[in-house]
C-alpha cells in the first residue's frame, strides 16, 4: 500500500528547472518584442506612405480642376493654407464647408479650426487628435524653444491670431533657402520668388481679401515631376508638439508659412531624428524649416508625379536641394 502511494507521488519542478524555464520565456519575449515593434513600424510607415499618396492625388485633382498647384496659403499672413483647399479632393468637402474662406484662420469657428483629418497624421509620430498651443512666438529668437519672453523680445504674432487648431505631419515643399536666383546671399524662401512646387500665390488686395491664384503649375516643374518634391514629412522635435516656434502651428493656419510648408537644401538638411534640434543656417525659423520624420533613417516624400519615395536622412545637401527645387536644371545623382 505504501509503495503504491509512493509510486503515484508526482514530482514537482526544482528551483533550478523553474529558473531555466523563466529564462527561456524571457529570451523568447526578448526576441518577440523587437519583431512586433518592427512589424508595427512597417505598418505605420506603409500608412504614412498611403497618406502622402492621398495628399498627392488630391493635389493632382485640384490641379485638374484649377489648372494650377495650390498656393501654400490663399493670402497674406493668417489666411487658410493649401490643406484646406484640397479637402474636397480627399472626400472631406463637409470639413471645408465649415470654413468661410473670406475670413482668416483666427475668425473661423472652433469646429473648422479643430477638424481632425487622420490622413494628415503620420501614425509613427502621433494620433490624429493634436491641437496647437495658443501663444505668442518669435521665430527669430535663436534660443532653444520653448522660449521664455523677456522685456526685450517682442512676439512676432500675437496669440489672438493663433487660436488652437488641428495639427498635421506633412508640409508642401517651398524650395530651398536660396530661392531664385540661386544666391545664398539673397534668400527668397517663403515668398513669391521661392523655387519649390508650392509657394505663396498672388496676394489679395491690400491683404484684406483672399486670393486663390497660384504662381506654379505642373508646367513650371521644368526639372521633371519625377525629380521634384511636392510635399513631405515635416520635422517636429519630440516634446514640442503644437509649439508655434518649431512650425507646429495648426496645419490650416497661414499665420506663418512654416505651419504648412518646409524648405530643404544646403542650409536645411533633413532632420536626423525626432530629437534633432540642430538649427538651420541663417534667417528665421531655425527649427521650423526642415523636413524630417519619426521613421528611422528616412523621410518620406510625395513627388510631383504622385509617386511616394523614402529619402535617406543622410542624403547629400546638393542633391537634396536639387530635389526640392523645381527649376535649377541640375542633374540629380542621388539614387534611393
């Protein structure tokens, strides 16, 4: 009787066996987590590509109707940006209908300013629910943002012109810092002489009314639509989302061109990472001019032909400028 009971006694794990099992499970988890993260990033990157593709298609359809590329904004400082103009071509006409385009951004309803469009957000960076921060800002202040104002610093735009609005992770390509002509001593970025695909348009009378007349169309992309950026991922330093000084004001607001546009070239290389706080060279908008992404090692662009390509953040500055400029007639030697 006793021997039978002894034979039926079940033997448990020893401490060493239990530690081995735990170690094996830890190793498997350690192998699995990076794989899952890699799959998630691949999916996010693919979604970002699709977002840019949709934006590019919307711009093409806008051009098909108007025979011009959308201006980066429809008037002087404070008017609606090109993102508002392309909404009907993204099946978002109901959102554009919230807007009175005869009024500036600050005069729009809260519903219009804060309407969220998931396509305007890169899932690797953030979810589609961000709002800009209502604040004064001085883009020419060379200290690391966010800034602390002193009695000697005058805000560039008052906070009343910058009520909170929906954010976004993409920007039109305005060209490079040098503009036209290609002279580093006469920067023409962010004005009617800019040399990118989408630039400032013809201003309305005295800046009091909007103007939808653009200065660029596909016929002006003389370097070739497959060789010229249309739009791309804009750099927003980590931890500064919604801050105006880094160009992360509302995507709909034309209070400052850096909210919906970026430049690229010798003075403005691609941001190396989301934590890149390296300032651009010269001019104002030190942290608000660059393209950059939340994807490791690359920044994605939609080109004027509608194709989407990933560009290495280590691309040489000369080729980056050639891709950003529509009319330099220079041969591109970068192959992604």
